[in-house]
């Protein structure tokens, strides 16, 4: 996952006097990360858009991909028998970077956090007076653009070509995420890769055609 703009994957709280919305980060190292359930939510949202496009367009393979979606992500109210087969880990910074930070004692966790983030301020405008509304100033910490995260995806069931096609297409379909995604934040590029780092879509195309 590449952040192509500053992005705010908040944790639901802030720090009094500093930020109203803090990003998820490791308190021991200061390194930001994105929760696995957040990554899954982005994939599920993208999947819903893809299935809608396929079904409304009369694609003959839509039923097959609906079946794959249920297999991958499950359905609301799933039981143990029909829950999704994917386990999606948190999206972390590259391993070598995290190892260097953990082994270094030169910088504090707060300094590390500040190296990867900045704070954005915004306020609402009183249209009658054309001035900022009282008490409307908000501070949001954002992760800087051009940062890369990696999330490990594992499965408890074998995946078919159709399953992989849909999963890769869902990843490619993610364009925005996090807070304030409609206000300039959270422009993303997401790609499914194999264990050696090669794009999985190229392999899928060879074995079964493009999604």
C-alpha cells in the first residue's frame, strides 16, 4: 500500500492540546501502522463496488465472483462454517526499517512518529461573518505521502483462479482510505504481490485471464 497523499488512519482518540485525531502507531517505537481490520474494510468496500459493476453490466461471470467474495470475506452474521477464509494482518512499514528503528536508541518514539507524520489543521467557516467558527479548529495527525506499508494475507482454504482474480482486483480498486478521504487525504495505490514481491496480477493473467 503506497500513500500517494498524506493520509489519516486514526485510532479514534487524540492528545489534549496537541491533536484531536491521532494515527495508529506502536507506542514502543513510534512507527505508524494500519490495522488489519481497516485493510479488510477497504478490500470489502472495493469488492462491493466491483460486484455491483459486474452484476449491473450483465457479466456472465458475476455469479462466480459473488461466490468468491463470500468465500474470501464471508457474509454478515457468518457462522464458523461460512466465515471468510482470509486472515489480513496489520499494514506495517518495511521489515528492514522496523528492525533498524527497534535496534536504535538514538531517537525517542515521539521523534520517530514525528518523522513519519505531520499535523494538519482545519476549521469551519461562519458564512454569515466569513470568519472561522468558534471552537471549530481541529488538528489531525497524518502519515506523510510516499510512505509504503505491507500487510500479510493468509488463507485457511485453497484459492481458485477466480478467487485470486477477485482479490487482486479488489486491491487494485482501492483508491482512497482513512479520515477526510473526500477532502484531499488518503489517496492510495494498493497492489497484491506474492511472497517474493512480484505483482500477483501478472501471474493470474497467465493462468486464467485478467479479472
